[in-house]
């Protein structure tokens, strides 16, 4: 299995990527994907090494909050900081879209997200609009850990280009 160099990953919008490769990656990573539609891709970022899809992450906006969903890194691309790059890039994208708080549900990655300043909250503390998303209402198990992160406003000059997005 070939390992990728961290600098070889290009993080970019998912518009041209297509739904099926992202669904395939999510399935490989054991993440929910049944509710994913082409409209979701407007809020997704992907990481590629050449033409190969190596990672994905998205947000599902609900007013000034959003559900961070579908953070997935291909098994042979793990351990190189790609998950962190994707989270930082989607947080920046969320700020640019006026999102003030990100929420997520995870069955396996709570320690990773704690390391990225997400705090554990009770499921009942999720905003109603987030609770009504398919992922929160139907796809994630009741045992999933709920987390939240308030986003600080973007610094002046903080652009997608500066973050490789």
C-alpha cells in the first residue's frame, strides 16, 4: 500500500467530484452516507492526491449553526495530518458562510475532535434544526457523542487561497 506525502494532498470544493466516489469513501470508513445528495456537495471539501480521492468533509448549514459531517480519510492516507487539514479547511469555509457554531455526532472520533477544541455536549443541547437533520435524527446511533465548537470570526485576509482551499 503506497503512503501519500502530506504535501501531495490538494483540498478543494467537491462540486466536480461527484457523489458516488464520496459515498464510496464514506462507506469504506464506516460512516453514514444514505442521505447524501448532490445538493450536499455545495458544502463539501475533498482531498485528492492527483485524481485519487483521499478524504472528504462537509457541513450541513442550519441558520448560523451547522452540522459537521462525513469527515473521512482513506485508510492508506491516515496518520499524515489530512484529517486535521480537512477540519481546519471546513471550519474556515463555515466561517466564510456565516456559521457561528459547528456541531457533530461521532461514534469513534471524539478524542480527535477534542484535540481540535470541540466540547462534548448532551444530545438534548443540539439546536432543533440540527436534531432534525437525517444524520442526527436517523443515521447516527443514540450512543454517538455530541460535540460543539464555537467558531471565532475570520481574521482579515483569511482566505481560501491562504488555506489551500
